[in-house]
C-alpha cells in the first residue's frame, strides 16, 4: 500500500510540475531567436522571431491561415502540414486531428509554437488572401441581438470573393481582451458590390468580438479584416435542387448567394429553411418574399420553434430539423447547404442523410 501511495504522489507531483512548466512557457516564453519558416518548398521563406504560435507568426508575415475561433484551439480550421521542425504533438492538438492527419504531419497552427527552423505546406490560394482596412459605413439592428455591419473598404478599395466565403474581422484589444483577436464571419453582401463588405453578427453571451461589436463599434470607426476564405459556394450541378438550412446569423452567406443569383439570372431550384424562436427573431422576410417573386425556383420557408401568443404566427412551427424532415421526402436529386452552429449543422446532416443525401452533397462551413 505504501508503494502504491508513493507512486501516486510521485505521479501527481510530476503532473503538477509539468503543468507549472507549461504555464511558465505560456506566460514567459523563452527567447528562441530568429527562425526560418520554409513554406511550400521555398515558395516563401520568412525569418521570424521564435516563441510565438505559428498562426500568429504567419499572420505577422501577412500569410493568413483560416481560424474561426481566434486561436483558441477549438475550430480546427488552422491546420497546416509541418514537414520539419514541428516537434512533438501536444495534447490540445490531438482531439482536433484525425489519425490520418496525425500520420500526415498535420498540425494545429494556433497551438504549435515556432521554436526551431520549420518547413510547412499550405494551400497555394492562401497566398492570395489580403489584409484590408475599412470604415464602418452603417450599423443596422436586424433583431434585438443581430446587427448588420456594412464596411466600406479603404485599402485595398475592392475585394473579389465567391458568394458563400467568409472573412476574419479583427477585434482590437479592449477591457475584455488584452490583445487583438480575429473572428470569422460569412460575407452577407453580393460580390458585385466589391467596394463593401456586409456582415450579419449575432451577440454571443460573453463573446469577446461580438461584445465589442455591440457595445463599442460605431459608424465611422476604422476596422481591419482579412480574407476571403472558405469553400462554401454553389456546386456546379444546376440540375439538383438546393436545400438551404440556417438560423440566426447563419442567414449571412445565403443573403449573399441569393442576391447574386438574382443579379446573374441563376434560376436553380431552392428551398430555404430558416429557423427562429419567436417572430421578433425573424428578419429580411419581406426581402426574401420579393426574391421568391424574382426567382421562380426559389422558396423561403421560415419556422418558429417557440412562437408566443402575441406573435399571431400561422406559419411553420418546430425545430428546423423537424421542418426539413416534414418537407423533404426523397433527397435523391437534392444537395444540402448549411450555415449555423456546430450542433445545428450536425443535426441537419443527420436529417439530410436519412433522406438519401450523401455527405459529398452537403456543403457547410462549421463555425464555433
């Protein structure tokens, strides 16, 4: 018994020492000197100051890697292949990587620090991502907790993107955040308006960036953003009916796509299922009803999961997944497009799969 207790004490002490060392390493990083990062076998080879996370280090070199969670190690968007100098995989990366990715030397760049010379591989299109400055031209309340933010671009003055893509908005340091962070938001404006970016942002309780947007950001303020990112876009198969599913600020990419469809005369068949709790949580309804008239194949189907007596609601009721399940009989010739929380997307994928829509015909960017 004494030996067992002693072993347990030694184990606890060792774990405690390791925990303390990790905290010290985070708060008081060692001086790793100047390090070189070889990107895509010599395509770029910046020399950087060691000790910072790879994601932040690349951003300082104006090489922007997608990151929907702002470097918290939760979204798993900032994956890069590290062929040399990555060191041992750390625990905060393991849960975000598949066994195949681990075997292929894929790492989570916001968690991996630059301690030695490194060699990495990233998709070539990320070299085209740009940093933009802009001015907030308009802030509009869409609901009690959702705002539309319209930004006029200043430098560069225009942006080229595909409807469905997203940008990363910089939230500057303030009382709730000791350093600038980036958060991902889908672009809500159509690409024809290339001098502006519109975002639809929902207030998240305790959210660092959304708190800043709702309590501090105002018209006339300067902002910074980078992008575009993402593979969420219309497929190349015009014969399949599109099933769009969203709720809340998940409206953003569809508001971009559907206006682009009207401008370009794209008359693909589409059913847009949009979920809210109460009637006051719905927005852009009149505009979407007009789009139904402008686009013969487009149908907007809102539903409330918790309508109140004063709502006088005569439309669909129930969870968004229940609504899709009721309306969709056979998905043999359909494809799904989803935007919302991770939980909503996971539930929607299950419903679409049950209707015969396979994973390869379901498109989404899952933000956290």
